[in-house]
């Protein structure tokens, strides 16, 4: 799974309105997140995703799968990229969805890393 697209995230101003749009466009199935926030988990036929609010005009985020987040983050920095903190600290959310970290490559282009939850 390392290096394969693992998760996508859509940033929108209003998650409920985004849900209506993407359900209508693609027929995706949406589920409320475990923490009861405004966002949703997205079930597609091939790749899981999410949608969150407060990000008007935000682009989609693509997360690549890794087996060991600390090792992957060290490697990003060794190669001249930068990393941010985990996007989620809530243990319930991490148990359900895993760890997500936004990064930038050595030229400043954004991407994300995702380590799935332990099963």
C-alpha cells in the first residue's frame, strides 16, 4: 500500500451543501464522522474520502498510503520536503480513520500521507 493513493479530502465552505452536490454528481455515499462534527466520510467504489467545512475554495487533498508514519515523515524531511503535525488528535477519529499528515515536497507542492488505523 505504501505510495498508493489511500484517501482524499474535499474542503468546502458548507459540508452539507457539498454532500448534496457530490452525491448528485457522482452518487457517492456519505456517513457522519465518529466525532459528530460537520464533516462526512465519503464511500466511493474505489477510494475512501472525506469532506470538511470552513475551507471555501480549497482544493482536494490527496493522501498517499504509508505503513509507518514516523519513518515516512523522516524520509520527507531527509529529501528536502516539509511536514506539518497530525491533522487529527482525537483517539476515536484516529482509531476509525488513521493518521493524516499534510506535507510539501522539496519544491513546495502539497500532498498528504495517510497511515490506516490499526486493525
